[in-house]
C-alpha cells in the first residue's frame, strides 16, 4: 500500500524508494529540472520532488501548475535546503489531473473570508488542513475519554418534537407543501396531515433523550449535529454545529464539574501529545498564545466560583463593561473573558446561577433562587461548557415547566423518567466548534467546521 507523506517523514531513511501521491502546492523551474512541492493532506509538511528534464514526459510536466494532482516515484535523499528533512529524486511522475492557471488557491496569503467562499477547496490550504487534522484528532479523543470511563455512546434523534432549551429557535421539519398548507377549522395549520402527524423540528440538543438512556445504562454520551434557528451573524454562532453531551446517573453537580474539567484537560493534553506540528503552525501564524493556553488548561486545576461571587468580582473590578453587571443578569462574553483573562488568567467554572436565566430542567437549589447549573469559561472564547444537575423531583419539574411557559403534556415521557425509578443525575454539553476555536486560536467559528451554516448561507 502506498505510504502517506507523514509516514514517510517519520519512518523512512535516506536512500529508500518511495511513492507519493498528492497535490502540487508550488513549482519552480531550473535549468534542465523542476521542483514540485507535493502535499497529500496527511500532515502540514509536503515533500519537494526534484524532477529531472530527462524524464520521458518532461514536456508534459511543464504544464503542471499549483493544484494539479500527481504521483511521484523515486528515491529519498537528504535535503540540502532548510526546513525540510528529505527531498525526493523523481524517477517517474504521473499526472492524475491538471489544474488550470485560474486555480483559486495560488501561492499567496488568502483571507479566511475569501476561503469561506471556496469551502470546497479550502481544505487544501495549510490553515484549514490543520483545522481538519485537529478536528479528526479531537473527535477520536472524545470517544477515547468516555469509552475509557465506562460511558456508552448513544445516537439520539436529529428529528424531534421536543424543545430542549424552551427557546423555540428550531428548524421545522415538514413535508407539507408551503403553497397548499392544510388548515384546521380554526384556520391554523393542520399538522395532523404532516409526515409525523405533529410539528417536528431539527434537534437543538440530544440531552432529553440522553437522560432516558442514562436512567437505564448509568452513563452515556452523545456526539452529533445540533441545530439552532438563531438569526445571529456573530463569529461565535452557527446554525448547524456539533455537541458532545454526557449524562450520568447518580451524579451531583460537583461530579458533573469534575467530569467536565477532566474532559477538557484530557482533550488539551491529547492535542499537545498528538498534534504539535499543527499547534505550532497556529501558534506562529494565528495566535502566539495558543500553545500556552492549551498547556495551562491541561496542567492547572480550574478556578471554581459561584455565580454570586463572579458578579461580586466583576463589580469590584471597577471595569466599565458594555453590558452593566448586576445579580440576575446573564453573564455576557465580555464578562466571561474578563474573568478568565484578567482576574483569574485560566479556565473558570461558574456554578449556581439564578433560576430565571437557566433552563427548566436544571435542579432548583434549596434557596429557591438558584439552580445547580455550571458553565466552564476559557480564555479567548468565553463559555465552552454548559451543564447542570437535572431536576429529578416531579412536582418541582412540572412547576418549572409551567413557569417557562411549556406544555407539560408534551413532555409526558420526560416526566415518566422521574416517576418510574427516577434518580439524581447530571450532564453537560460541550460545543465542539468552541473547543476547536480554543485549540487553534482562530477567531471565527465558521473556520473550524468544514461547511459552515449560518443565516443566509447554506452553500456547498
């Protein structure tokens, strides 16, 4: 089997006969020979192929441009140039596909905004290629972490009739013809004639269904796409994104915080162990604090403070925030970053939030003012994790649903989880793209997912 460039650079020695296939990043010509830099996506580095003019098809190779795909066979030799271990003395070059002169990715710096317009080609760039490798590596680490701790991977539905967050910002799933909607006697849309016989939506979270399995399997986690129909064009929001959501029976809030902190520190250490070449690229080209932030998160315990203490610390700082600070407010991104980057200079877990700003399913504390919720905030990003101990008392949960304006009859099965052998349990959600922002230092969430979906854009 043909070896990837990453394997060749790691295992082969000068003098070895090798074959590579990939895409030409650059070419330059000398007298009687050419240099092709070939990259196959397996790592940041490519291999320079020295192509002699004595090859039978050298005249055809004169038309090879940046973006062309080739196969090169030859011998590895020590490279006299700086920054590369080997180069490949080519004995044969086969052209798979030629790229025209108007190939959109030339040897120059392209803006990330421009690359979003050609999302089908941007993985061929150093930046987005490194993002893809890190995303792959972190995905593997997610499963490894939970599997090693006895959690079961559960596939929760993408189509649901439940609104987990109670915010109503959901994408409708329907087979009804919008030009010929069936109507009930009162003039409303008759969803009884729709595919599912009721209104259905794309999920905003797999949590509720995950709780059902936690009440049978003990510890589970989900890792899949979620959707929010939030008309937000910020650098922190997507309409389609990936969430990791563990749920664990017999966990209290402290257990939940411990698990989430261990999880983030594990992911950070994994990237340091497995992806240092790509991290160094981001550290040099994107943000010089990337590696130090990851190392800090991997090695130091997180700060833990109550919401009330967080508000007190922000007020005591004397800083003039865009959003004034007061108890009962929802902590904004500027406050999150001030806590992590100025006051504590490391990740911070904030817990026990006012019940009025948190979801109905979070366990009401004895003070009747706060719920057993927690958020993990990290430098450069703000909120990375949101979680809570879940409300396991039926009467309290019903009251919270009513206060939130939810129809409890639609959550009959969720209430059953409390009626039939209910137990304390807790969980959290980690936005995978937020984690990707943290380990890359990139500023826009649209650059850490292959094909971003946001208001006005569903291209590719």
